[in-house]
C-alpha cells in the first residue's frame, strides 16, 4: 500500500469521502490479518499428531488407536485456518488495489485541496514576510525582537508546511503517471519546474533555485516565493508539461537560425 508520513497528503486524501472510506476498509483488513493468531497449517498440524503417536509407541510399545481421528481433525483445523488466512489476504489485496485506484482517480480533487493549502500558506508567508522589515536571518530577527521576531518564528513554522505541500504534489503526480512520465517529472523537478508558473528556472535567483531543486527551503526562500506571485499547484502531469513548453519556447525562438542543407544542395 502506498503510504505516507506526510500529514498534508493524508489530510488531502481524507477530504475525498470514497477515498477515506476505502482507506479505512483496507486498514481494517490489514489489522485483522496482523492480529490473526498464528497456527500451524494442515500438513504441519497432521505431522505433529503423527510424531506424537510415534513417540507414544516408542516409549510404551502401544500404538494410539485414535491417531487417525486426531490427525484428521488436526489436518482439517489447519486447513480451515489456511483457508481463512488466504481469504483475508486476498481481501486485503483487493482493498489495497481499490483504495489506490480511487486515490489516483480522484487525484484532481486532492491536488485542488493541496492548491488551496498552498495559497493559504503563501498568503500567511507574504504577510509575515512584510513584518520582517528586511531582516533575512534568525540573528537579525532576535536582535530586532518584538513583531519581527514573532514574524520570523511564524515563517519558520511555515517552511516545513511548504515543503510538505510540494512533496505531496510530486507524490500525487508521480502516482498517476506512467513510467516514462514519472522519469520526466523527476527531471523537471530537478530542474526547478512545477512551482512557479510561466517562470523559466534560469530566471530564478540562484539561491532560490538551489533550494527548490534540493527541496531544502528556508525563510528567505519562502518569502521570495510568496512575494513572487506566480507560485502554483499543478493540476496534472499535462499542466506541468504545458508550463515547461511555454517557458522554454523563448529559448527555442532566441536560438540562432540553423541552415540545413540537403545532400543535393551541397553538390
């Protein structure tokens, strides 16, 4: 089961009722299977009765008259346990498949929720960033004290929130993409796409771009993104792709024209 320790992603999934219900059903089955008592299977249970009968005969010279009855019962009990375990495992696998399928099918709703959370986070970051009055590090905030220090502390708490939202974004996009598209997404992520719409990574300040590429955000980086105004939450793989094509179009148009000559024209 694709699982996550990212609370932003967990909360986003929980906003879709059918996804939350399917997840609950899966978790119930997983718990039942985990708590199922361990018992020997049919063959092992029968073998245990046979061994006991042999030991009795070896020690006493008398063969137990009920060995067949006990061995058969042990075998049937073990067989029943095996059947119950297999049925529970099959149900758990089906519940997992259904839950993952529903999450992928409703990825648009999840990304929309993450987009709203992103907007809220950036609005708060922009407000607190304004209160910093130009302070750009913790030492300066401590020296300034008062409202500046409060703003710095608030922004420090928002930095991991922003990081989790971006991590959730890539997790969802990756889960609904094919193998080739996942590789392409990873490439775009490394290059710095998928966070600022219409902005070529080459035009992002080097320190901000490095933080985006490394998923290592800081208060100054968050404030810069919040004030930039073009931050967005992609709605799909195609949304990121369109943005990449748009922002790289200028690179193609600015490239020097190349004259291609056919073999005949060179003769």
